[in-house]
C-alpha cells in the first residue's frame, strides 16, 4: 500500500494537501499518511526528475487563536 501512495505522489503533476486543525494539531489520518509514505523504501525516489512538482499545504481551523485571545498559542498546526 505504501508503494502505491509513493507512486501516486511521484506521478502527480502537483500536490495539494488540505489538512484541518483537529484537537489543536493535524489529524491522525494525515500523520499516518505521511508516515506510510516516508517510511516506504521507495521514498524518496532516486534519479533524475523531469520536472519539479508544485506543492501546497492548506490548513483550516475554527475559533480564534490570535494574540490576546484565550486560545493564543494553542494553534499547533501552523506554529512550531
């Protein structure tokens, strides 16, 4: 299964990941996906690449996490 996911990533023209903030971090589903892909022996693929892929990570969240709000600093998906 991991090899199939790696193949999809390598063959894609562009990458778009839409990842929600869930319980103050990224979801377990996305974390599992990244773990599967990055632990596969075929990742990263070695050899010449005909082109580079555009990659976009979009995160969404509800609530207020700005400075001065009760949840300031709780946004663990977009701040390290």
